C-alpha cells in the first residue's frame, strides 16, 4: 500500500511540470487586463517608428532577423499573433520576456524605448501604402 | 630590466588579445548588450540566449608602500537559456618592478528563478574559483581583504592557489530608467576549513536619455549610461562587520560605440585604511550574436 502511494506521488511529481508546460504555451495568457489595456504613448509620434527600428536593429534583429521574419526557432514578428496583439500585450512581453521559450526580458531598456520598439513592430504589419498614408496622417 | 620586459610582454599580450577581439568583431555580427555600467555589481540582466559576450577588463591600482599593479581579465559570457548564463574568466596581472603572470580562472553561473519581472528580481549566482594569491582582478571584495595582500611579491603569492566556492544573491530593480542592484556575497575556501567570508556590492545607474533618437548618431545621449558603485567586505563567520575591511565607492560611465563595442570606465576610491587609495577600471565588451548559428553557417 505504501509503495503504491509512493509510486503515485512520484508519478504526480513527474507529471506536474509536463502539465504546467502544456498549459503555459501562450505568453498572452499571462498578461493582466491592466497591462493589456495600457495605451502606447508613441502611437502617433512621428519619429517613433524610425527610433524603434534603430533599437530593433541593435537588440532584436539578431534573433528575429533584420526583416523581423524570424530566424530558425525564433518567431517572425509579422505573424497575425503578433500583429493582432495589443500594444499593451507586446509591451508586457518586452518587459517580462518568455524565459522558458528563449525570449529574454528587456526590462533594462527604459519604458519609452520599449514603447518605440512596440510602435515599430506594429508598423511591420501594415503594407507600405498603409504605412505611408499613416505617416501623412501623423504629419497633419 | 626584468620589470620592463614584463611590462612589454603584458603589452604584447594585451595587444594580441585586442587583435583577436577585433578580428572576431569583424567576422561576426555585433550588437549592444543591455548591461548597466558596473564592474563589481551584478544586475538581473543575463546574456541573451545564444549570444556570446567577449570582454577585456582591467584594474589599475597602487597599494600603499607597494608597486602598481595592472590586471587583465578576459571574460567569455554565454547565454545558455533565457534563465541561465554561464561565464568563464581568465585572469592575469603585471606588477611594476616585479613580473607578469597568469593568476587563474573562474567559472560562474547565474540563474533567474522567477520567470516574470517583479519590483525586485532575484538572481542566484554560483562560482568556482581557481586563483592564486597574486590575483589582482578585484572582481569582488570579501571578508577582510586588505591592501597589504596586494603588496606580496608575485613569486611568493603565486605559490598558494585558492580553490573557492562563491555564491551571490543578486537583487535588482528597474524603474523609471534607473537600475538599482544589490549583491550579497558569501565565499568559502575549499582548501581549508576556514570560515565563510562575506561581502556586498551596490550599484545604481541610468542612461542619459530614456527614448531612442530616430537618426543614427555617434554621441546621442542614449548611448551613454552613468552610474555609481559601492562595494566591500563584511568580515567572516568568525567576525562579521565592517571592522578591518576594505571598502570602495566611485562613479562609472559606459558608451556604446556605434556599430562597435561598449566601453566602460570607472574610478573606485578606497574608503578605509585597508583599501587601495584609487583603482581605475576599464572594460571593453563585444557581444557576438547567435555564435553557434554563425559557426554552423560557416561550415
């Protein structure tokens, strides 16, 4: 009876990380509502895309590729999952990272810089025509 | 004459080391690390997975009634995973009117136990050291480390090798562009049944600009980071406290050279009679992106 109990305990201990891993696949599940609803102060800032692109080239391109299309196991940032994510969600991901999946935390970058990166990443999903019209709108 | 030869040899060695670093830098992609400009204090920042940071750091100081020493340490830091960074240090030093010697190596590992960012972020640090007593890298100060230790001639000091285990609890916070880090150090000599030695390091730093500029610029403010460090010994299990310890404090500054390495400079002032008056520190670090992927591509 005791050995059977031990076997169940061992099985439970072994199974726990597997279950946790399986239920922890998407980083979006961890973002709180308050973080998700945060607004990007750089959305309509005329230079934010260019500034974010510079930071992206320095810190992010090494894994996600210069064109943000991904690199090996590192995901593309032009996928619907990223492009349809809210700015607050992407900002949360930059701050916290997803360490288990290889995404480091970028909390040491100041907040304004991280928002600039979010602005740049979101600009990648727009076609070049949309992008130029958005820039014209911003200038107005 | 001997010291002149030693100094010349050290210069040649450092020149060779720098040439190798420059070559590697030219062959690989280089990017900037996000590390604060500390020499002794560790923050929560780990190496990005797959990246290798090469750094050459030196400390120059003159103990009272002793000869000037110049240490050189080569640092190889690799991001194994998002939560684990492993690092090897190779150290040597040159002492004026004495000699130039290799002093030993360190192997350290840092782990982030918590997957998310918190107001205070802990990092666990474990290091194995195999250094002789002539080591002058001063990467940490523990126990009752004293400037008198730095006066011992190399020929005598190198006879004794210390194999020790060093652990650190790193606590670090980022808020409003500031980084504030606190390290608590405990070190045990594995050769002897001596007491545990304790130390601490505190650091605070901030970039000069919080937002990046849209245009490429060599001297824009976000490329500079300024900070200050305070570190020293805290005695041993036999006598805990600040009595008979060496303590240092001073400013640091780092600069991200455009499309190049990061240069960091710091001056540490001795705060007690046991401390060296002034220690000048310099560090040049390159981060090579996705190092093993580059090797695979080359094959």
